[in-house]
C-alpha cells in the first residue's frame, strides 16, 4: 500500500508527544545528536527504551554502529534546544551546556530527564532504525516536559494559563494570528487592522472556543501554541491569542492576508494588538516565538521558561 507521504506524516504527527535529543559519540570522538519524538519507554525489567533514527540523518551511520547512546527528554524551557538539534548544523553542542556520561554520550543540562544507554538491539524498519537501549543510568529533574503535536510545540503551563480565564471572573476573548507564506490573516476596517478574535463563553476554554469558531467558519487550521495572554484593566477583558500556520490562503470571513513586512507600519485597533503583531513580525524572522503574559500595556515575553 502506498500513501501520500506528506499526508501520512501529517496524520502521524497528530499524535502528541514529548521531545528528546538523542546523542552519541562516534568512533572518531565526534559528537552527534538529533531531535527525536519517536522515543518510547519499553520495559522496566530489564530497563529498556527505544528511539527511531531515520536514514535521512547525517549521523545515521553512527547510530547504526554505536555501542552506547543517550536520550535527553527536553523540558518546557528547551524549545530552542529542540530547534537547534533539528536543523543541520555541525556545531549543535556549542549551543547547549552538556556533560559526557560514562560512555562519552552528551547529557544536556536543564532537561526533564536523561537516560544513558547501552545498545540492546537494532532493527531496520523501512526508512528508520528501531534502536533499543538498555538503561545504564538516568537522572530526573522533575521539570515539566516540552510537548509537540502537528508541527507545533506546546507546554502544559501555557495551556493552563490560556484556560485560566474560565475561572478568573474576567470576560474572555480569544483570537489567532494565522500565517500563510509570509502573510498574516487580518481584518481591515477602513485601514484599521485587527487580529481575528471572538468572545469566549463563561466556563469555556480559549482553545476550544476558537477551534469551534474556526470549524464553523469552515477554516481548516490547526492552532499552534498560545502566543499572548493579557488583561485589559480598562474593560475587564482577558485576551488569549494563539498562532497558527495555514496551508492555503483560504480566509473564510475572517479577513484577508497581508504581507508581514508591511505590518509594522500599519494602524491597529489598539496598542496591545499593534505591539503583539510587531513582535510576531520580528520573531517570524528567527521562528523563535515567545509567550507574552501581562496586561495591555506591559508584561513579559517568555521563551519557553
Ligand atoms: C519534534 C521533532 C521530532 C523529530 N523526531 C525525529 C525522529 O524521531 N527520528 C528522526 O530520524 N528524525 C526526527 N526529527 C528530525 C531530525 O531531528 C532532523 O532531521 C535532524 O536533526 C537533522 O539533522 P542532520 O542534518 O544532522 O541529519 C525530528 C524533528 C523534530 C523537530
């Protein structure tokens, strides 16, 4: 049976996972590591886990032959570490603090947990290797983990903040910054732009309210992480904005697409939305998106921490 591999990958990636960085030391002493969400715990007795390096990896031959490897389970502050180890770059380890374990495999600092493994067995399965490791040692910090689903990161902390409005006594509004090929979906009312947003019913979570709205509008968009949460003290409103990437330029009744590079000069419905869009445009250049928490005037941008 053959499938459209992009569609199959999309369906597989709807499974929510954590994120790991798998590391090893090659025979010549060089270090390799890649971001992996194919991690699974397998057995307690004996202690076994598995991870699946793909044959597309530059480091694939190392994982075909190494005697040991390590699995670093990233914490919710380590989105940038995940990005670093997912892009082709020979110097990935200079971006993180790490120490070698007894077998020379890098253990990254700040993780939720890390496992040092001896290779138990390898099974070539199609275009990936199922690499089973016997756990020789581990550490566990208790830090909450980083989540991944449908090409976007999430953290439980952010999701809980986004839903806190249900019990806060504020009137909730939720909206989404939808991006498609360098353009954002925005409403335009006589030259005054706004990010599409709706009111949230009491007791309803921001994400589910927005998902329902998008479905009703007929817009097939998967919401990404929460991007901005702020209270407007002048009117008792709490705003929760998400990001999303659209695969088509369909806009339903939610506005029209505007090129990102034109937006910093545009007029917005209020200062909070203007600041938010300006920040998005700047962060779009590096694709490292933070989370703003505060009020309509001041707050802090968190990068995963
Ligand atoms: C969240 C996430 C999970 C990933 N999981 C895997 C995986 O389980 N197996 C794999 O081979 N590649 C996986 N990748 C892709 C590799 O991390 C990426 O192809 C690799 O780092 C590229 O390194 P290279 O240029 O040295 O080959 C994942 C990427 C991301 C962002």
